């Protein structure tokens, strides 16, 4: 007998002309959307696909934005990404009425299943030097592919420079939302310190003129868990549903926080500077040809330390939103909160800042 999820998948897949469902398994790596790996049979051939049910509350124009971006990048041929498959009606996504309480409509999309190993998550990655250089180069190729591209629709979330003051307000209100767990105790202990860090980041970016830096469509979630590997080569880049128009240097800086911030006891939050140099040198070295996007400029590189802090705060915001809106494990989310706290302290140290700036200067030359 089919379970409820199988029946739902059969209903969804009936809107595609890709074959009959043979097997399905839930993909548990994602925390925002609900996803499945499905195997379909058509004309005697089995093919594997990735089926996503989008998170509740997503705006339809955000999906149009994402899918136009995927189509554009796929056509450019610079990045190994999964195509999105059209329904029988020719749409890149499926809109279905739902009987679920609190949700009248659900959106689905069917993607290629990319080859390779899901080697890392966003928590505790330790990539090799070659993987770091390749990851930097791939982000550069993605940025080169999207320069000047303006897809239809948009992601509703604000640009980072406008979002930071909103995050400051939500962080200040966090103690009033307490659930009485160890997570909330950690919020109470560090509310003033992290609040000052957020305010300082806003002021630093404002005074430095960050709004003058180049913008393009950024991935906005570029971390090792969104890459697939064959050996040390990257075979796939996934999850474009956080993409938006924002600072190019912020996308690089957020990636540096994800790839290079240590999770090890006694070093939690510290930026591994050799890893940072490998990533940035990979990024810079992949750009600069006659018809390419230029590498990160000196003004962009100077802004990276503050934008890494902005990336840290951005992930803290994600942690808060999840914790206060979902039935999550407080102990698990306390680890994420403490990681952001340790990262903030490391980045605020003048000595660490000097070493970080020196590493960026060396790597920035490609």
C-alpha cells in the first residue's frame, strides 16, 4: 500500500511526461523546502530526478526568479547545475491546490539529479585546498554567467545592507520570544554583545560606502553542502532558491564564512586564513579575461572583513527565524547560535582583523 507521501508524489508527477514512479526517497539534507529523489521509468529507461516542494509562504514571483536564473546559467554553460523540467503545460513549476491546514496552494519543481557525492553540509566542513580553489573558481564562473542578467520576478528578501537593520531589530526583540530553553538562555546572556556587533557592522558598512560596490544576482547560500563532488572536482551546484540581486562581494564573503570558519572546540568561529586564501585566489584567478567579469577590486576586498561579519549575522538571522517559527531542537540551534557568537568575537579582534586583511591582500592578487 502506498503511503501518503507516495500518493502525493504520484499526483505531482502525473503533470509531467517523464514516466511512471518506480521509487522515491526523502532528501533530509534540506531544512527549508521538502525534497525527494525519485526514479521514473519511461520507454524502458529509468531516470533519476530531484523533486522539490517549496516552503510554505514562498511568493510565486520568487520561483519565477529562481527558474529564470537557472535557465540562463544553464544556457551559459559555465556551471554544472541541474536543469528544471517543464510540466506538460510548459510551466517550469507546478501549482497545486492543497487541503493542508494553513496552506491553500503548494508549488513543486522537478530538476535533474546531478551526479556526485554530497560530501559536506554547512556545519563543520573541512575542504581540501584543491576543493577550496575549485569552489572559489566556480563561484566566479557563476558571477560571470549572471553579470547584467535581470530575471523576471524577484526574491522578496531585502539586500543585505537594508536587511541588517531589520535583523538588529529582530535580535533586540528575541528575549521577549523566549521558549525557556538553553537557546533562550544563550540569547539572554549575549543579547547586548551581539546587538552591538550588528550595530557596529551596519555602521562600518555605511561609513565605508558599501552601496557603491558592484551588484549582480548572487547565490546567497554558497556553502559546501550545496556542492556535489566527484573526487576533488565539483560536479554540481544546487539550491538557487535564496538567490537575489545584491553585492557581489557579499556573496564571496558569505561563502568565506561558510567554507573557512572553524567549528572545532577551542577554535570555534576562527577564520582559517589559509583556506580563505585558497578560496579567494581560486575566485580571482578564474576572472579577468577580455570578455569576463573583473576580479574583486581593491574597494571590494577592503570591505570583505565587514561583509564576512554581515554574513555571520545573516546566518544568525536564519537561526533565529527557524528557532522561533519551527519545533526545532534547542540544543542543536544553540550550537549554531554559539558559532555565530564566536565568529563575531573573532572578527572583532583587531589582531585577527589585521591578519585577515593581510591574507586577503595576498590572495586578491590571484
